[in-house]
């Protein structure tokens, strides 16, 4: 059943997380000498430039989706494997930073304004949105670091292993089907293969205390 309230609470965190994630990919590539993403208009915090509508819909309805991938030109990078890993890592790391900042804001507000938050429906909704946004960004951080193509973690691992390009391409072709199988099993069979939710809850409790 479609829950409009859940969508309203989660949408800000999703848009924030995906937009800054892709912007950081583009910004890192640009700082490393590649103008591809900049020329494509991706060096911006405008969500419209980064959000894939179908991918966004999947995230809202199924908890799994995607944004428009940032492209880069290997020929413009000074050290291809190192720079590819840095570009890949920039996105997930930005989600980690967002998650930490939002979680600390929530913790500070609850510690110093607990009564006011509980007595104000607006404040409670706002803090709840920030709390959910923090969890979403920690989820994006963990999920994107998985070493499964086409996720960012696979680019980092492949860069470190320095495996042949043809072998890397064969592995990439298996990545998306494997990822989809894992997600379908988790959502339909109630079997936890990748404990992202568990890890997110642990991180939030570590930072906020609740």
C-alpha cells in the first residue's frame, strides 16, 4: 500500500543524498583534471541534473534505485586506477559526512530542546525527517561501498586489485544480476544477506545514543 506520509518523510533525505553523492563524483573528477562531468552540467547541486526519475521511483517503492551515473574520461586522468578509485569513493564518503552531520543535529536538538520538540508537531516532524535523512545517507554510504558492480565499491576494489580489463568487464556483467537477486531475496524471502539496516541502526545509536 502506498504510504504518502512515508514518502514525504523519506523524499528529502533521498534527494539530498543522491544529489550530493553524484555532485561529489563530478567535483572529484573535475579536480583530478577531467572536465567531462562539468561539460555535461553535473557540477551542480541542482537535483534535476542528477536524479533519474525511474531510479527515484524504485527507491521510494522498493527501497532500491539509482541516480544518473557521472561519466568521466580515463584519458583526462593522470593516474587512471588511482583517480578512478578516488572518484568512486567521493560519492559514498559524502553520504557518510551528511549522515554524521544530520545525526549530530538530531542529537543536539533532542538533548537541549527535548520538551519543545515533543510539544511541537512541526518540530517533531522536522527532527524526524532529519533522523530519517541521516539513516538514508548512512544506508547509501554502506550500500554503495559494496564491491558489486556497478556500485562504487567495485570500482575501488578493481582499482586496488589491478586486474585485467577483460576480466573486470566479465565480472561487471555479472554484477547487476547478482545485485538484483540479492535484493529480491531480501525483500521477498525475508532473508538478510546484506545487513544494511542493522548497520545503519548501530551507527545511529553510536552517534545519537538512541
